[in-house]
């Protein structure tokens, strides 16, 4: 890590914040999610063109910025802060690390430039109807007819599965479990949007019936690829949650400083101040953890297995707490549909549970520590 | 950690490491931080301290012109890391180094600096603190100990409390009210009071206070016509509040980048306890252990973050240390003590002869003080909300 990269990351943060404030303020986000409008592809393309957020961790020869995961984490933190309904977590947090882990240069040189340019939205599909994050409920099977693989079965809880151009589907075959690339509009695919409690997170069920799939990586390597991808996703989802938590804290403080009761701002009452102070303590701890985990993805791979489940668990609980206190500090208005507080509250719980809750990740951490 | 701190810092690290390789002998490595060392431990500690003194490794954060080394935050972190790696204590001059020295440097006259600072560095003067009073704890500015100026002396009368390290001290830095008619923050003076003068008592009497642990690590202090030359008033009469606030500013912060080391060692001892008691496979216990480890690791991450900011030449935000750090570690360790007591089960119910506590009972009880001293957890949250988040102060009753 160099001094300049710290400065460069802060510049990236500033330009992202400016971009999102201008192009996708909460008023626009609300309108989009409430009317269940389709994903704003134009915004996705502009994000790639103006900021290059999708290509931050993609090498320069493949059309990316050749930066690193620490930069990607900042992008996720900012979209998490703004609740931007774009498929960044799915495309860059799941599909991209899966494609990198598959270590297939043909696939990479074909697909990575399209991700970087904003042309390709991608996701990974591995969870079954039962919602078990280890993918044990996944019913998709692949049959190889000698020329090509055909997939049949169902996967659910596919993040941005309804909008993705490319689905990386985990399927059982004669080699165990392998990863297959499936076109979002392939013959025999049925995509059903799942009605989500969190309006800002899109999930889909994917039914495949004899759909042509292209094998990614070695036969039987899906578990390895998936575990590498999930490690990245944990860190980047934690970054996204950190941004959300910071947004809730900022909202709470702004409101407490302006709302007056008993002739003084409610922010002058210790009961309110201490809630905000406690949230800050947890947000700052989460920030240190997320930064370390994201840097570790680039520079200290040995630390990732500890830091990834740790930050997923901690940031999830910190965000949920921040979002809950934000409603409480706002009082009645915070309980209304009209106010933005519930968007964060629901995003906080859905993110806390996504990929497995805090207890699940602490159990993983205990195992990884060799306890 | 892979933070590139630049060539100057790398050279400093090499220098420290070489010195430690040559000087950290078995005796130094066997030294433990004791709250109340035996005479043998104290002598060994002093021998090691003298070596550090010779090598100019005492009061290293003070500017060079005052006998320190003017280390930057990064270099201080490096020094702490290297000492931790070598397994030897970094001898400090306690509150003299962390509180009194910085106050004198910021507010003292040239003569005061020349008189008091070398004696702190050499270890000739050891200070204890005389701030809190029975009726002035968190609300320190309401203190009532009186200081009356007579000729060229201040004569101090009153009562202080929670005086830690009193048994080793020959000096007390004391806040007293020298102008009873001024507003609370204005009439206070910061006075360095000798405990004895020419070997004779100077009206400073300590009475040990037995704590909930059964031990007496601090005392209440009775000041009866205790005398100090006017020369010993730092920052001028009536300016003591400002001087004291500099010291509090220095007390918070500290060794963020090596802080986690001791907590990590403690964590693995707790794991050992869970193994010994056959509870390591209990999912609830594993959840608690993973929770604990997360907090230790988060402290480490936060320290690294601070170091990265310093390495980039940035002033770390207030949220990276100070009150935020204090709340985080003190409440973490309190919970750790509770977890350990539960793991011990029935064994936690019993103590040894003379109320001797086992390690975890001691942690369980001692950690109750960590959320009180140096500003209670509530005061820390006030500081966080007012100074970092910019929230309004509680209105003061007129």
C-alpha cells in the first residue's frame, strides 16, 4: 500500500458520491423501487463510463482500471450509502471473483472487458429454494451430451438474477459440482422475480429446463470457485453495509440536531446522544475491519479467511443496529412509509441475513481459528 | 501488516531492532508489568530502565529539545511493535511522561521546563495525580480543594481520591481552587506538590482504598497545609483547567497499533480455559469466542488504519482513537470477563486464602473500573457525540 493510493481512494470516493448524489438520489431510488421499475441500464452504463466502478479490480489490458479490491470496496460502500439499486454486488462482488477464480484466460478475455464497460450484468446462482447458503438445496443438474452441457432444475435467491445477462450457475454433474455460464435470455430459462421485504435488493428464482450451459473452470471445481467468490462477496457486502450504517448515523445526527422538543434539540439529550455515540463506535470498528479485509484481498490473502467472516458478521450487526436506532431517533415519522428510514432498516436486515447471518459467520470464524 | 512506511521509518525500525537484539537479555525478557512490583522486580525493572535511559529510549514522544526523541506517531508505533516483538517492556515514566511532561512543555516557562522535565526523564521524580475528589468525579471542575497563595508559596488543603501509584510517587500534580470567586473553570491552578520536603512530611497523607478486588491499588489523599513553591504552578495561577485538559488529551490515544497484542494473548488463554473445561465444542461458547476474537482483531485493524493515515501524512480523525477506542476496548474486556466467569462455572464461586482471586475473577472485577477511570463510558459518549458528531451540549442549569 502506498501513500498515493490512499489519496487516490479518497478521490474515488468523492467522485462516486458526487455521481450518485447527482444521478441517483434517494428520491429517484424510491421511485424506482416503489414502482418496481426494471433495472436502470443507462445508469449502470454511465457508472462504468464516468467512474469505471465495474472495472476497478479488472486488469488494464482487459479494459479495467487495474486498481484493486480496496477500491471496489469503496464503490460498494458508496452505493450502500446511497441504496443505489444497481447490480454491483452481484456483478463485481460475486460473478467477477468467480470468473477470476475459474482461471480460464479465454473466458476472462471474453467476459471481463464487457463487465468493465458496463455492457454485462452477471451474477452467481447456487442457492436452492430452501435458502441454505451452502447451496445444499440447489436442484440443478447438468447433462453432457458429448457436444454441450444442458442444465435442468431450479435455483433461488439469485441476487439480481432477473436482470443479469449472464448467470453463473452451479450444477451437479458426473464430476461433482461444476460452474456453468448461462445466458439470461437462453431458451428454456424462466426467471421469476421474488417479492422482497427489502425493496432495494432484487432476488430471483431461476428455472432451467434443458438450457445450454458453458462450463467455466475445470469439471468439478464449482465448490472451489464458489468459496473464493463468496470470500470476496462477504467483504464487499460488509463494505456495502458499512456505507448503509454510516448513512443511518448521519441521518440520525442531522435529525436529532434539528428536531426540537421541550424547547431544545433532542440531540442535546444524553439518551439520544449516547445512541449516536454507540453507533459511531460500531461504525468505526466496522470501517477498520472492512478496510483491512479489502486490502487483504489484494495484499494479504492469508488473512482473508479470518477477516471475511469477521467483517460480514460485525458489519451486519452494526448496520442493523444503526438502522434500528435511526427509526427510534426519528420517532413517529421514522415509522412511516414516506420516510427513508425503513428502506435502510429493511436493507440492513436483508444484508445481515444474505450469505448467512452473523451467528453463521462467527461459527465459520471459530472453525477457521481452529477452535 | 504490509503498510509501507517509507525508508526513514524502515531505518528507524532497523536501529531499534538492532539495539534490542544487542540489549534485550533474559532478565529484560522476564519482566512483567506489575501493578505493585516486589523489591526484586522493581530493581530488575530499574536496571532495564537505566539501559533504555542510556539509549535515549525514554520519553521518546517528547520533543528532542526537552530530552525526548520527538518520535512521530508512526515511529512510536514502530517502537512499540519492536518492543512487543522482542518481548520486553517499554519502560515509561508513567503519568510524569504521559501527562505532566506534555503539560509543562505546552504551558510551562523555560525555567520550569529546565527544572522538571529532566527529573521525569531520569526517573528522579515519579508523579501521582491529584484531580478527582469525593464530590468532583466526572464533574471535575466542581473541585473544592483550596490553594492559598502566601508569599512565594501555595498552601493546599483538601481531599483527593483514586490516587493510583501513590506508593511510588514523590510528587503529585494537583488541581486546586486558588480563586474561589471566579467561575468554576477559571479559578483552578495546576500545582506540582512534593510529597516530602527535605525528607520531612509535607502534609500529604495517603490512605489506601480497598477495591472490589480486595486489593488496594489506589488511595484517598488528604492535603493538610501541603506547600509548593509558586514556581511549581504550571501555566500561571487560575489557568489550571487548560493545563489539565492538555494532559487529558495526552492520556487518551496512545498505543493503538500494539494494543491488540495483549488482548490477543488474553483471548487464547480464554480458549485454553474453554478446552480445559470441555466446552470448546458448545456452539454457544464458540459463538462467544468468535465474538471475542472479532473484537481483538478489529482493534488491530483500527490500529493499522491509524497507521495508514499517519503514513499518508494525514491527521487521523478523532474517531480513530481516544474516546472511541476507550469505549470499544473497555466494554469488550468487561464482557470477556463475564464470559470467562461463566466458562469457569462453579469454580468462579470460590476464592483462595486472603480473598486471592484467580485470573478470570480478577479480570471480571477489574474491568468494572475500566469503564469509570479516565472518563466514564458515559463521559466518553458525551465527548464522542459532541466533539466527533457535533451534537449539542446538555444545557447547564443556571
